[in-house]
C-alpha cells in the first residue's frame, strides 16, 4: 500500500507543483563539511561515526593486548611495571567490551537496521545522535585517565580491590563514569532500536519476514534494557563506597564483597550474549547469501535467539563457582549454563545445514563467516567444560578461561564483525573491499588467532593464572607464552591488512552497484551508498527474502521485454 | 567443467595447508608432556576426580568438535559453486531434523550433568585419612556450608588467610602455630582448609591439589586435600588482588607424619621464643607487655 500511495502522492506533488513529501529522488546532501558530521541525525552517518570510532578503540585495545603479550613473551620479564600491566589488563578488557564489541554492533545496527526494514531513519533520530555522542564521551573520559592514573582492578573491578582503601586514585572513578556513559548510550540506542523495529517495518514485513539480523538486534536491545540497570546500580554503589562513606561492598562496614560480584555478573553474563547475538544475526544473513540458498530453519534460529536471551539472565553465577557459595546454587548455575548450550547448538547445526547442498561462493565475507563457525564452536565447547563447576574449580581464573573468552569474543564476535564489515562495506561506501587483501587478512588473522589462543588452553591446564604480570620459569610456561606472543603479532598484522584495505578501498575500490552479492534483504534495494532518504519507493515485502522476489520479478519482466517494470532505484539512474 | 577441474587441485592444496596447520597446532603442545590434562600427581582424590571429569568432558567435546568441523569442511569443499555444478538446493528447513538435534544436544548435556553429579562427591567431600596417618586435630566441626565432615573425624584443619600479598596459615593445637607462604602438612592425613581474606578478594590454588577456593573478606570458604606423596606443591593467588598479585605465591610441603610433628613442635617453640623476645624488647623500651 505504501508503494502505490507514495507513487500516487508523488504524481500529485509533481503535477500540483507542491513540495514533494515522501518521494524525493537524488536529494543533494544538504550539509557538507566536517560540521555536518557533528550535527547529523542521519542513521547512516551516525552508523559510520560509530564504526570509525569503535575500530579506533579496537586498535587501541589491540595495542594494549600486544604490550601485555610482549611482557609475557619470556619469564620474569621486566618490560612493564606490575602497576602498568594491571592498567593494561583493565584498559584492554574495558575497551574491547564497552568501547568496541557492544558499540560496533550498535554501529552496524544503526546503519543497516532501518535499511533492512525499509524505514526512512530510526524512530528517534536525535536520540540516536545523542546516543553516539554520549558513547564518545564515555570513551574519552576513560582514555583521559591515561594522563592521570588509569584504573587497574581489571574490567570486572572486583570490590573491595576497587574500593578507595586499596586504589585511592581517579582511575576507578573514570571507569565508573565510562560504565555510566556507555550504559546510557546503549540504553538509549536499545530503546531506539526497539521502537524502530516494532513500528517502522515496511508493509508486509510481519514478524516472520523480518531479517534475522533485525531479530537479533531486537533481542540484543531487550537484553541491554534488562541487564544495564544492574551494573548502573552497582557502579553507583561503588562510587558512594569510594567517596561518600557507604559500605555496600565493605564487610567491615556490614557490606559484602560478594554483592558486587552478583550485581556485576547479573549484568556481565547477559553482556556476553549482547556481544554475540547480533553477530549471530550477521552470520545468519551472510551464510545464505554466499551459499545461494535460503537460511535453514529460520524459525528455529529466531526461537533459539529468544531462548538464549531468556536463559542468559539465569547463568551469571557460573563466573563465581570458586566463591563461598552453597553447592545447590552451584549446581543450579551449572544446569542453566548447560541449558544455554542447547539453543546455541541448534544455531550451529542450522548454519551448517544452510551451507550443506549450497553453491558456496568464496568471497571474503564467507571466509570470515566460516572462520566464525569453526572458532565459535571451540569457545562453545570449552564453555560447557567450564560450566561443570567441579572442573571450573580448577580452571576458574586461569589462562584456560582467557582462551575460552577469546574463542567466543574474537573467534566468535570479531570474526563475525569482520564478516559483516566485508559484507556491508559496499553498501556503506559504494565500493568493494579488495578481495585479495581481504583473504590475506583472513588467513593471517585465522592463523595468528589460533596460534595465540589455542596454546593458552594448555597454559591453563598447566596452572597458569590469568592477570599475572610475570611468571616463573616453570614447566612449559615460557615456550607456550612465546608461541602465544608470536601468534598475537601475526593476528595484529592480519587486522592491520583489513584496516589498510578499508582505507584504500574507500577511495579507490571497485564500484559496487546496488546489489553486488545478489543478497536477500532490503538494504540492497537502496543505492550504494544510500541517499539521505534511503528509499524512494519501499516495495511491499512478500517473503523473508524481498530482494530475491524483486530480482525474480525483474527477470520475468525483462523476459517479456517490459523494461519499464524495472524498480526505479536499481540501476545507475 | 574445465573450471571445476582447475579449482580442484587448488582447493586440495588449501586443504593440505589447513590440515598441516591444524596438525602443527595440535602437535606443538603435544611435544610437551601433559599439556592436555590438568596437573596432578599428588594422589589427592579431589585432583584425580577433576582430572577424570575433565577428560570425560573433553572426549564428548572432542566428538562434537570433530562433527561440526568435519561437516563444515566437507560442505565448504563439496558444495562450492562451480560451473555446471548442481544448483543450490532451495530447502528452508526440516522439522524432524530440528527436533532431532535439539533432543541430541539436550541428551549430551544431560549425560554430562549425570556424570558430574556422579563424580561430585569424590571431589567435594573430604576423604578419610589414611590408616596410620598423623593424628590431626579437626578442631570444632562447625556446620559447614558446603563440605561434609571428614569420615572418621581424623583430619587436620588449617585456617588460611589471604592478605596483600601473602598467605598466612594457622594450625590447630594448644600452642599457637602459624606460618606464611609455606604450608606444612603430613602425608596421608586429610587436610581441611578454612579460607578467608583480610583485605581484598584472593583465591587459594595449588593446581596439583585440586580446585581453587576464593578467599573473600567476611566469608569462610572451604576446600580439602590429602597428599599421598611427600613433596613440594606450588601455586599462586588466582584472583587479581593488586600490584603484587603475580608474586603472591604459595607452597604446600608434604612431610612424613613424624617429620611433620617435629616441624610443628619446632615452629611452636620458635614462635614462643620470638614472642618472649619481642615482649622483653618492649618492656625495655617501656612500652609495656603487649
């Protein structure tokens, strides 16, 4: 209905000479220059701001990781002071979680979500801009602490170590402000995504025809809304403990350090799924496009996302298996953590079934998506092993856990994010990324990643605790750590190749056209890059793969030599 | 068809490189002993239980890993797009298959849960002290949150206190005996630990003696071990506790029962002696007795 109405209105607008309302073609960018980036409320520009900023933080966090790996390259190394090492541990973890993975997903969602559902913009464009600027503020406040005293209690900032009595500097306060600011930013973003998805879908796009990426952004948003208040409360209590004489986490004042851990992980574990759910969505978009096959088990994938969202609220204490807690509680959290493996397994099998009997096109996004599948499954399996609480008594806080989180967050989230970057870059820039550099980047990252983190399982098995700035010449620790350090630099070079690829291709890449991948979803109906109004005409959605329908219609129309049936926005017009 | 023939050796080479890489990654740690299983060798039942449970979980996990990676690699090779190849199958799902792998996944974790509960007792509950072991003093057995009483009642209870950046151990008995860093225990006697911290959260861990137990201020955590082989077992604090975290190491020194008794007596005498000297020094300085 939107299509015909809009077309009708466009005709009347043109004939009456009145101002065009919905149908505007080739609108020139009203504002240009760098100030336009400060004042923009366009979801695409905000998305690009998010992507550039978060990748900058990704590089900063990566440099911090490489410094730590250098320090650990040999036993009893004296490259870094213990204080500096603890600061790097904290900066790296906090940066990657709060300033890279969560906001980069917000960036992709910002850019792609309105396009994928056929909307003009987000429901609240100004709120959207506010959300980005608050996020940037959070990042700047946090990194400003470099000029004073960076925080050094880990990204988990366990009380009472994070209390004033033990770390009486401003670092923890900067960290608290970062949590608040990025939290508010994510919350506003989540509300915006939710409102947009609920209200602004194209005609005909029922819940069962929504792209899976949109589904996962929806559950990601709900999860953010449910989980963030817990950590906001916790860091506020920490702030008052530090400066206003309360004793929420101080047992000598009647508080309890365990309360911090419960509140933090009540947020912290949903956070893990916040960081992976939209990536599940990206993989579910990319695999069918490159297998030239519909997604296998659409309903099962969507239902398992909802199941993961629900269960992820019930597993937080599996981070606390070594704390003084009753066995029955530990058993509950083991079983709930096991339960979450079921929907995750369902997803993996559905993705495999999507590839099965396809005609797989080996482009860079597929390499990263397949890399995601092969690596994420390792993180999933080690996750189940860690959920066995008597086994976790051994592995808790060792390098086995470090390996696990990186297989989930790097092998999982980051490989997925890179798949998304290579997949959507043509839409965002109008140019293709170099396939050659992309594949080099993938293989370097894949080899470097496994070299870095596979061996860390063994380090954990041999009893090396995490977050130690030096270690004695004990067992195989020196050799294993050296292997890990070498791997981390190969990984770093791999990431760098993609950075170079992006910077080069953004200027001189091959022209992409509207639909370079023969994809399924509506964002490929718009021009590349999309004009400010996204679409002149939003087609009525008749299935979960509207672009496939459109291509079929066009093919049928051109067969009957009716060239006028071409959708107006495809082609170079 | 020529295109397909051309790409076959290339993908085979790719597969060979991939396989070599995988082998290398597996072989590298295998070249070193014991890189695939938790540390053990103390003969403590809890450590052995964790070891067994981990191996079982890894066998199940390994099978799933092989299945997923196998299907993935086969799909990527067999179903790549080629000229003249079969068109992609337009399948949207298969309900029996969905139900099948849901039930399959649920069964696997259910089996894992049953196995875990079967081994839990061995790991969590203290075992009986060996016959002829040193007579420890279990002290007053409080109603424990987690840990059941030691069968036979013969056990040595040591209070462990984590502080930035050292461990203090208090031994039972009428004379005050304590030590820092090195914990002395008799071989064959079940040792129960009551663990707490007096500043920030620490975590007590000696890998060869089983799992770790967080030392949380205001809480008492419990664990146990029974060393069957005399020797020195090392470990370090496993919870980030500040700048000295990496240097907060600990050792458990397991001695034959008679040597342990001798150590206890010597330590008690040393402590009494130095306390007397301290008290004398204070009197001389006019500070009064403590």
